[in-house]
């Protein structure tokens, strides 16, 4: 490594939270203050994620503000949770859906399919605005100097990161259905590529 080079994160483990009570009820939640956390199934999946990560040293944990993300991270880290620094980044929060808060997933999808990515959810943000928010979070993660970071957030930012890093012009495709509590691996370069793509 050259003396003037900047050391950046080697590995980001990006995961969606475990199944939440809102997931199980088929309802949408974009306000972190209203989150009710994980189901028993979600807790079990978070613990299983911990088994997958047990042999990997984690230098930093970053989550959204949502209880479901923070609970997933805590359960995945297990006995290490108290020793791993934890930061919360609001830019990793779920989509801010405004007046659709607490409505059914079907209602959310109906509204989404009837509008463009530039249209704001009533009282909320647009998908394009959320993508720019996620791009900022990913760029900051790519610039971190920790070797390995665990990041637990939500389905949409994980999906966007995967598709954008792969060069897709559509952040929703080709990869769409993100499983709960499954780690996806990125390095600094793929994170920077995802951030740049999402900003376009």
C-alpha cells in the first residue's frame, strides 16, 4: 500500500432485518417511532445470522433507527454486541411513506404502481429521494476505515445496493425479493459504485 493511499473498509456485510411484526401483519411502516420490532420468527432468523457471522470479526455495526434493525443486529452479534461499536444512520431508514403509514402492503404497491419514482408519497418522500439518501449512506460506509462492518437496514436499500452495484439502471431489478436476515457482501469499490449509480 502506498504511503499516501487511504485505507477504506474491506468488507461490508449488508443485511435486511429479521421478520417484523409489521411484515407478519402485511402492513407498511416508514416511521421509526412506530416500529414494534421482530416476530419470534424474526428473532430466530437474526440469531441464525449470528451463526453465519460467528467466525468473522466485526469492527463496527451500523443500523437504521428502526427497532427491527437494531434488534436484528443485537441478536446477530450475540455475546459480542456490547463490545462492537454501534452507530445509527437515519439515511438507512425505510422509505418515508407519510399518509400510507400503517396501511396494507397492497395499498402501498397500488400507490407505487400508479406513480413515478419522482412522485412523493403523500406526506412522505419519493423513491428517487430515498435512493439519493441511501447513496449518501453507502458512500459514507465505503469511506470508513474499519476492516469489517455489519450494516442492518431494510429491504429497499439492500435491493438498491445490489442492483446498483451490478450496473442495473433500475434499482428495483433484476434482484427484487430480499430475504430477511441474509448477509450480502460488498467491498469499498462496489459500495462506491452503488452510490454513484443511485445518484444518477
